[in-house]
C-alpha cells in the first residue's frame, strides 16, 4: 500500500493502522520505526512531519506520545516471555534474555488472539539463531543445545498446564490392571491420559530445572550441566503439571504405549534392547513401573485392539 | 447528547451491582472462601481455549456468581477481516457460562495478521465510524446477542479525527444498536492525555446505552497518565463515577486490578467504596478519604519514559494493561 498523502486529515484507516503498527513494533525505537521501509511503505512521513499524522498534546510531542505504545508493546510482550520461560530467562540473565526475546518477537510476532501462543516458536528460534555454527553451519558448542532443551521443557509445561487433562475422568489404578487376565495383556492397549507426554534430552534438563526452582530469587544460577542423556514424563494431576524422571527403558516403553502400541509390542521392544543379564530384573521392574505409573494417573483405559 | 426515548436502559441488561475482575491469582481464595461478591467479569481470552485449571475454576464460579465476558482481542476497529475462528470460540464459551453480556473495546489490536496485544486507538471520523458500525452488526448477528464496547485509555490522537471521542461513541452505539462499557478511569486518563474535559465527555454520551462501568487505578507520569490497573482508584475518577452514576441511573460497576494485585479482600473492598461515594453528597468525601485526596493522584517518577535510545525499553514499571497471561502451575 503506497499512500503519499497531501493532506493527512484524510488518511484512510488502513494506512493509519499499517503505519502505526510498523512504527510501534520496530525494535530500534520510534524514530527508526518511522524511517523504516515497512512504515514508509504505508505512509511517507518523516520525523519532522510525524505530527501531521499524530497530534501533539499540551505536554508531549506526537513522537513522545507514539513512543508510549512502542514501550508498552515491548515491555508487555517481554514480560510475557519471561513468564513463559522463567528458567531460560534466569539462566541467561535479564539482559541477554530480553535481547533474545526481542529478536524472537521480530522473527515470530504474535499472530494469535491469545498470549498463550506467544512462545510457541521460541525453541525453534533459539536453534535458528544459535551463535556457534561454523562455516559449514554445524554447531560447535554445547550450551545452546542445553538452552534449547530447557526452552522445550518450559513450553511443554505450558501446553500441559492448560491442555486437555483427565481430572474429570477415572484413571486406572493398580487394582484395575490386576483385574485383567494376564493372558490377554499382550493384545491390550493402555490409553494414556491426554496430558501425558514423554521427552528425551541430551542434558539433565529436569534436574537443572528442579535445582533452579529451589534457589532463592537473587542467588547465582548453578553452572550449566555437562551433557548426559535424560528422560522425562510430564503429566497433569489436579490441574498442576507433574514431572517424572524416567530411565531410558521407561521412556521407550511409555512412549510406545502413548502412541498406541499394544502392551505386548511395547514390552517386547524394550526386552529386545535389554542386556540378557538383566531380563530377570526387568521383569520385576516392569511391575514396579506400572504400579508407579498407575498411581500417577498415567492411564485412563484398557482397550482391546480391534483387527 | 440526548438519548432517544426508544432505547431500553442498559439494553435490558440487569444492574448486577459491584463486581470484581476475575484474576487467576485469586482462584485459591475464591474457592476456599466463596466471598459474597455481586458478580465477576472474566477476561474471555484466558478461558476460551482453556482445558485446565482456568476453565475448571470458571465452571465452578459460573454456578455461584453472575458472570460477564470481557475480551481484549476482538479488534473491532481493525481493517483486517474479522476473525470468525475467534468469534466461534467466544460464542461457545458464552453458550457454556451464560454471561450477562459480552464486551470488548473500541480499538484495534493489529493489522496484516499481527497482534500487538494492545488496545490501539482509532481515528474518530466518518470512515472509521462506518467501518466499526458495520463490523459490530456482523459480530452481533454472529454472537446472537448485543455487543458492549468500552472506551479504552489512549495516548495519541490522530490528525484525521473529525469528531470527539464521545460523539463517536454515541453515534456508534446508536447506529449499531450496541451497548457501552463506560470506563470512567479511561475517560479521566484520556482527558489528561488529550487535554479535554471529562465532564463534557460524560455528559454527552448516550446514557441509556451504558450497560456497565469500569473503575481502575492509573499511574501519573508527570506529562501524561498511564492506565496501569495497579493501584487504588483515584479521587478524580471517583468523582466522575459519581457523576456517571447520576447520569445513567446506576449500572453494573466493576473494578479492574491487573498488576501488583493485592489479596482478594483488598480488591473487593476497593469496589465497595463505590457505595460510600454514591451515598456522599459530592461536596463531602467519604470518611477517611479527604486526608488522602490531595496525594492520591500525584505524579510518580517513572523510569524509561520516552523512546529508549537504540532499542526497546525494558522493565518499564508503567505498562498499560492488558497483560493477561495465566501463570503455569508445575511441581
């Protein structure tokens, strides 16, 4: 829309809105926003004649008045990002986090009616903008991977918190599982609670998250952990998100069950992957795992697989 | 402006009394104490997609209290197409919680598919009026109920405006047959920011179309006011509220508190002050308030006002509402 007015008293509404949005969302401030190609695309106005669009008040110039909206846009959305990603923000520190979040808001501005989706692409943005890539585009440092995984965890917590849950449903207890004929188990499927999800990390992300939450606000953050695989289940009970550390085999089994594999197929897969010397132990462990998982409300039904 | 005699006062909506804006930090208190509150206003966007605690608590409250749905994302003034996905979700929530009415703001929140999550002002002219009136009609048809629109606080005025805000509101309401949510604090904030007389504003809106009043606190930034919703209502706003009450004959009144939110009893007590103000004669402030009158609206030093050099300001304490993100609960 290229509108070059002779008389700004008759500016079309679409021109005013496109111009004002480009100005107040510009990351480098109002002046840079007014002179940006994005704003000039809507309206050719310079710093010296901004008041031909925005009237001054008794106390403030048109530029100063516009800057209130600019300040509000960034302050509000940065606060929002800090709320969605408190652990990433604390790990990086306010200044570094705000700088990253500003870049994110430019790359992925909100297109939703709800602020709940504001952080949807943040982990992807961290990956796209990681500063450690070599000439071939390959990462050379570990710490960006850790931050990315921490962001993935925090976003998953957001999704589980307000996503579908099983609070109004019966969840299977140990007695429900014991009531099933053992001969039938291999062909049965356990229906996972809708909030249940599993995550695999290259770093001990959940341990770090727990440690960080336990620290008083003004204390230094712990050093970033060395790499080392970890696995986690997220669930929701009584509307609060719960974190459950998993072992590798638990992760494999639970993930297989969540995607709908039969109990027999899912267990066969982890048995095949296990060292033969631990198979007896695994049999005992399986009983303990299912007892713990039913106590945590991971499953809502047992289904017969239909052909 | 004189009202037409054919308009039913408040569009037939009941006067619900003195209510409080529902905020998630108060959920535990409300569910434990079930305080005697006339009604609650919810932020629609906090609930339309919720399948967790916010929606659970809302359903519990809807059984015990009258509710009103107040939105921040309708963007009735935007030149982007209306978002019927959003409107559909709004309608489904309304069908479930049966609110007294649905409100939003006379504003735009973004164009070209973006959302600034702010209540941005429109120029007050014939083009905007025709645009907004047409969209209100479409929304009302879709929602199958009248829409109630609020005057937002604003910080700029446009050269392309050809009429006052109060003339625009009156014509908009009459031509679209919508209701008005008169935010008395916003009238005051905008009157200071735009150098107009708030009494003239109140006197010239169509009073029968006012369905509801909002009260809130603001921050005085020396050269302008910001609608922060982070403190008590100031005395000039109470004075305007008293006048609005007289002009409208009394309408549902609600207090908004969105930042530095105190415990629920403090918020509730703030809106209940309306009773004292309405029973006082206008010359005499309610007991205990006169001593505070001279200091309740004094300028506050504000950091980071103006355009921060080289980039966006951060940690600015005076941020206009809305900031409506539900806090996550995790163990």
